[in-house]
């Protein structure tokens, strides 16, 4: 009977190589892009290298925003990431969250220090707001 060449030693070596590749995998990272508008700063974010974990919040470095303007946060991530970013931008005039449904060209205000902008207002970010 011929040997197939598959041995327990080869299997163990493959497991070690797979474990090493997993250990070398980079940590999840939140990336940012900033776009300035007349009355607000749009901060888009996304996660690279897999899902983010709560302990990754210690390593994020959100971009600066002018306190004299509003901030719109747009991205995809867990609710606690949006809340942590909102806390970071607390000193701005207002904070809104961009959502696709039902306002594809708008962002809903979730915090405001201005009488003229109220929680629940929709800030237009595109050509057609509701």
C-alpha cells in the first residue's frame, strides 16, 4: 500500500503556519476622511482589517473639527463607535448622524448647542432633502 504523503507532522506544521498568519493579522483600524462645507464638517469613517472591538477605541484618532461649526458623522460601525465619536465632538455647535434611509441626502441632528439647530432637525447634505 502506497503512502499518500499526508502525515501528522505535516498537519501540525500547517496548523502552526496558520496560527502565525492569524497572529500577524493587523489590528482593526478606524480610518477617517474630512470634507468641509459652509456650515459643517462632514467626517466619514470606515473600519479596516476586520470588525472593531471596544478596546480598539483607545487607539482611534478622530480628525479635528472647528468648534464654531457643526459636525456630521457618516460611516458604518457599531452604535458604541458613533457614541464615542459624538462624545469626541461634543464641543462643536451640533452633531448629526448621516443616514441613508429615509434621508439619503440628509443627516439627523442628535446634539446641539445652538437654538437655531434642534435635535431631530435634518441637515441637508445633498441636492434633494426631505
